[in-house]
C-alpha cells in the first residue's frame, strides 16, 4: 500500500469528527479495501461527485457529502451578494434523501436558504427549479444510471446548468481547504423552524408541465400503444403525466414503476443496454405495443424500442438525436422556424446531425461531452438572441427547448411519442423514417468500445492507454490511413482543454478516445460517414472496432 493512501486512512482514524462506530468499521477493512477506499479523494468529474457508497476518502458518504456542501456554502458566501438560496432534489437511490437533508442542514447552518423537494424528483426538474425559484445554485443527489452501490452529488449554478469553470474550480479550492471539523450543521427541524428549509413540490411540477406542453405539436393518438418503464426511478413523476396530458394512453411497467434504489429487477438501470428493457419488452409483446420508452433512475436519459416488421428494434442514442432533429425541423417548416435557430451536440455525437441542421440553415455548436457544456453553451447562445430548440449527446441525452438546462426525459419522450404517432399515420415506423433520412443524406453509423478498469490500477491503465495513443498513433485502421489528429488537451477553437483525442481516417472514419468522467472506463467512439449503404457502414464499423481493440489489447 502506498504512503499517501495509508496517510489518508490514518487521518480518518485520527479525526475526532469521524464517529467511533465508523472508526470500528474502518479498522476492520483489509488492505485491498483500504487501498480502494483511500487511494484518492473523491473528485468532481463530468457531473460533480460520484462514487461507490461507503466509508473512505474515495467514497460517497455523509462526510464527503458534508464537506462538499460546506465548500459550496463557503464559495457562495464569498462570491454572491444579497440573499442566497439553493434548490435540492434527490433520486430514489439508497441514502439519496438522507444526503439531501444533510446538505440542507449544512447550508442552513451557513445562512443559506434551501428549497428542498418534498419527495424524489428527476434531475431535469431540479435544473428547472433553480431558475424557476431564482436560486443561487442547485444540488441533485443522484448517480444517474450507475449500479445500485453508487450515489452522487451534482452541483448547478444559478442558470440551471451544471457548474463549469470558474465555479467548479472555486468550489474544489474551498473543498481542499476543509477538514470534516469545519463542517457546520444544525438539525433539520431547527432549519425548518427558522425558515431556512422550505419544502417545494407541486408548484414546481406544474410550472415544468406547462413549459413542456408548450413544445407539444398536438399529435396524439389512442391507437399508438406505448409501454413505459421508469426503471424504479424518478421518471414516474413526469413521463406518464406528460403523455396523458397530450392525449396518449400509457401502459406503465408494473414491477419497475415501484421506486427502489436497489433496482431489484435490473442489475444496471441504464436504457443504453438491452437488459433494462427486458420486462417492458415482455409487456410490449403481450399488448402488441408500437413503442417502448424507458428513462434512467434520475430521468435525464431515455431509451426507445419500436415495433418494426414484427419485432422490436432499438433506436440508439445517435439515431434518436437524428430522428428528433429531423422531426422538429419538419414540424417547424410548417408552423414557422424559431428566430435565429440553433442546435447543440457534443463532439462525440453523430456528424449527420450537423449535416441535417446546416441543410436547413440552422446554426450548430459542438461542445465537450456532458450536458454541463451543452447547457452553458445554450446559455451563451441565448444571450446572443439565438433560439436553441434542441440539443443532444450520443449517450441517450436530449433536451428540447431551453427551459431545462440539463438532459431531460420528459419533453423528449413526449415529442418522441408524437413523432411515432405522426409516422404511424403515414404508414411508417421510426425505423422507416430513419432509412428515409439515410437515403437523403448518406449512411452514418456509430459504435463504441468502453472497457472498464476499476480502482487505482484502472486509473493508471486508462492513463497509459491515452498516453500510448498520443505518443504512438495508430497509422491505419480498417484500410483507412490516419490523416489527422486533434488533441483536445491543448484546447481546440472555443473548446477548453480536455482529455479527449480525435483521430481522423480520411473522410469515412473517425475515432474519439476519452476517459469517462463518471465511471471507471475509457470510451472509444467510432463514426462511419457518407456510406452508400447500411451494409457497407456496418462492415466498416465492425472492422474498425475489431482492429482497434486488437491493436491496443483492450479487455472486454
């Protein structure tokens, strides 16, 4: 065990702020457990803090949550004048409500008013609430789609978007100055009695629904059979009410509509993966549904299956972004395009998106992966009187309009069902609609490799992989020569420095590499472009992935 790890571990044992009960648990840890729990401090990544729950510096627990909240309070009190407030929401995970109440007690002890949701709510509703309540900042307790042993802590600023520089750096600087003994707190009841904690709920929900419904195109049909699963999460609060308000009947998957942070019916509650759809798909087949929609536990992502030629077909994250953009443009061509229209995508999302948008005279912005970058860019464009009507990233994240400054499953699922109803009236499925787009613009196909490397050894493995790609580039892939590289560590145009590498293999193949900001994995994104047929696109994609994995010696 290295010296720094042992020092962190010993510091917890010596710290009078750590309870004796927790110290007994720490003393029973074996060397491997100590190494994983203390080899580093839990850091802010793409979405704030996120980690396995348990005791330790590299874990989500009341100590790390408390210290992060005290750091936020210190930063707010140093940088913001006048009345200060923070909106707090939480998902259905274990300890999410308790972490939210802990954060509320600490903020109250620091003289900051808290708007705390009266029950679990989705991430997009927290983002909306920050602006609706005119709060200084927001906190969402969630680990999104991670397995049940995880939890997390996302911080938002007053514009309703996740923090970026200088705020994230400022909070981290405060965090690094603190010891657990510096954390101030008062009891939850005292915080409520003194008016520092105000419970909110239906008034925020109603305002969100009103905004979301303004993006409905009035296309609904009782003939469209919809199965929805919230995967034991928060989507139950917004998705069924929205679909019912626009006139759809919705069949809700019974076992998975029950809020449960243990996710008993699915090991990985992520709509990117087939397993998440097993129960909903069974229901869909029994009622002959046209479409199956799922949201992840904090309801900021959505996944879709559609019935096509007798079977259910997954629409992947990029394909749904393309379909939604094309549908929105079709609808706006009839009712009038928004003033100074603009859309946003992440750099690792499909290049077909920009091709379609530009063909309609719509401005396109590319930003780093993560909706914190997308929504802060939306805020910038809004200040320039641009109308950002759609944004997406390949990992099943979408945003329609600009009233939520994060990913949202509510409005996008509503519009997706309207789109499915529209095409059904035309005798088409979403798969047919996608084929029509490909025939017009060319075949684009995307794929991904995401090997997982856990713990301290995993961090080092990921670092070595990125170093190897930079210092010893892959010169040829699937018969296509390397023609260019962009290293985003140096920044690129308006995009700030980030650990992302872009490899260009002519005009038909792109590969991006980046360590995940929220999970112990390195992600490789493969993009095949401008192909004559779907078969050619699939062939090149699979060959590129296979050669790439073999060259780097990637583990599954």
